[in-house]
C-alpha cells in the first residue's frame, strides 16, 4: 500500500466522493469528522493500521481496483492488436490468497482480473517439507509432511473463477530451486504432487 503513484492519488478522493456522495455518509461509516473529501489524508499520509475497519476496507478496495484496472488496460491493448491472443496473468498468490496476514491488501484481486484473462497463471510449492513462512498455524513441519494445502487451495479457488478453463502453473516448485531444499526427493513425491494437481484440474 506504500507505492501510490501521483496519478492514483489524484483519483483516491474522487473515488471516495463517487462512492459516498456526501462527506457525512463517509464520516458515519469511517467514524471520522472530515469536513470535505479534499481533507481526507492520502494513504501515504496515514498508516493502514491506524484506519478504522471501514476506512481500511475502502482503501483496500480502491487499491484492488486500480491494480485490476491496470491489468484490464494491458489486456485491452493486447486484444486491440491481436484479438485472438490467449491472455493470462501470473501474480504472487501469497499476496492474493494467504495465508500471510497482508495477503488481501496487496491489490491482487484474482476475481476482479478474471474477465480480462483466458487462463489464470500461478506458481505453487507442493514441497516435500513445509516451508515455515507459508505454513498455516500448527502445520506439520516434519520431513516429507507433504505441503499440499497451498497448491490444492489455489487450484480450487482459481478453477471456481473460470470453470473448465486452463490453469497455467509456470513455477511448479515440487523440487524447490530456492534455499528451502530437500535433497534426493523420492520419485513418489513428484508423482503424488502431479497426481494431486491433476485431481484439482
């Protein structure tokens, strides 16, 4: 939420005025006392943690909208020049689905992007060991505790947005290339991850 371009900042208060019409309606929901929409602090001037739930919701909604609109603009330009081009978008799913707490505020609204793409792109990490930063609380971190949750949850969610359309997994991290590595992963693990992926479409 920190990287607000000047162009987007000029639209933030306009967008709020379009949503509420009158400043008193915004104040009632935000629990604030602003006299005009122009007096509302810009997001860079007010930490998200200090916002009331309603203000936080509006900031996240606006942020999601501007990111989605950007992808829509790019898709429109591609289709203008190549009408039949298949279009996908691959975004960081940690930032759109969780389990990390900031996942819903980074602008990655996969449902909002769906009308602009023919297929969703992603990467998953069905590792043979649970990566701590990706684990839900209480997740089994022992060796070969199959990290299936993120992959299955992501495939099911994206499949629900565009049923029977392809999902392109460009970074299939069953054998991780980052420091979270397990040497000599058995063939059975790879077979299980691909079998599970097939079950989820």
